[in-house]
C-alpha cells in the first residue's frame, strides 16, 4: 500500500480516537457529577426576548453554573456587544465550554469557580439553571452584591423571597419537576 494511504488511515484513526475519548469524558462527567441538563433551544429563544425587552443596553452577562457553555455561547452570538462570563465548579465542563468557544470563535470569559465565589458587582444580567437547594443562599448573595436594577433570570428553580416580574413557561409539562424550563424574571430592588 502507498505510504499516503497509511498516513490518511492513521490520521482518521487518531481523529476517531480523540472523539471517542472526548465522548467518554463527557459521559463519565455527566454520570458522576449530574446536574448536567443544558437550557433548551426553546428556553434560550425566550431568554433572548427577555434580555431584549428588559436590558438591551446591558454590558455584562453572567451564567452561574454555565456547564459546557450552551447559554454563554448562544448569548454571545445574539448580543456580540455583551461581555459574557460563565463559571462552573466542574473543570471538565469548563474545558469543553472553552473548546466550543474556541471552535466557534466566540470571545467569552469562562472560569472554573464556585458560583458563591464569583464577584457579581458589575453584573447587569445574571442567569441560572441550578438545583433548587442552591436558590436560598444564592438569593442572599445576589441581594447583597448585585446593583439595583440588575436583571436576574432563573430557569426552573426560583427564589424563596424575591417576587418575579414575569414568569415564562417555555415548555409543556413533560417531567415531574415543578416549573421545568419555566423562566423567572427578577429585577433587583
Ligand atoms: C443544569 S446545568 C446548567 C448549565 C447551563 N447554565 C445551561 O443552562 O445550559 C447546572 C450547572 O451548574 C453547575 N453548578 C452547580 N453547583 C455549582 C456551584 N456551587 N458552583 C459552580 N457551578 C455549579 C453544575 O456543574 C452544572 O454544570
């Protein structure tokens, strides 16, 4: 066989192996750490509408618990003027978010960090899609740190004390989770 054929076969095998390894890493991370559901396309369409309605001139957007970057990359695509930040405490998810950002050429800031250590003093918009038990302490942090008038959108889970100015049901009831894929819109007092 021609040496060129060997080179092509080797390259294809290498690419295939890389994909298999990446797939296994994602699956293992998802299995072990869970809470890995990305925001749906449908909910993101509503999220874009909410931002356009309430904060079209915002400068800084944060996704707290950004996972593999689904929301941060979409928001950067829709609002190129925004500075978009994503933090997640999973190094694997941040690695994939950075890889996707590089491949798509989207300039977003991503960091492996606990959301409770993320400085939100310059945030105009905060988005979260987090498990229910994180919402009471997160509400306290946002109350203490966010500036007045900041827009906060939570997906599925909501805050115990803050009252939403709007509630958008983006999905028909398909799971037992209360308010699954419902967006709660808050304006910080
Ligand atoms: C349901 S996923 C949402 C991902 C993304 N925001 C989206 O909507 O597509 C929740 C993410 O929050 C992250 N997370 C949960 N608790 C966290 C914490 N205390 N600090 C940072 N990230 C956290 C999880 O690792 C997970 O990736």
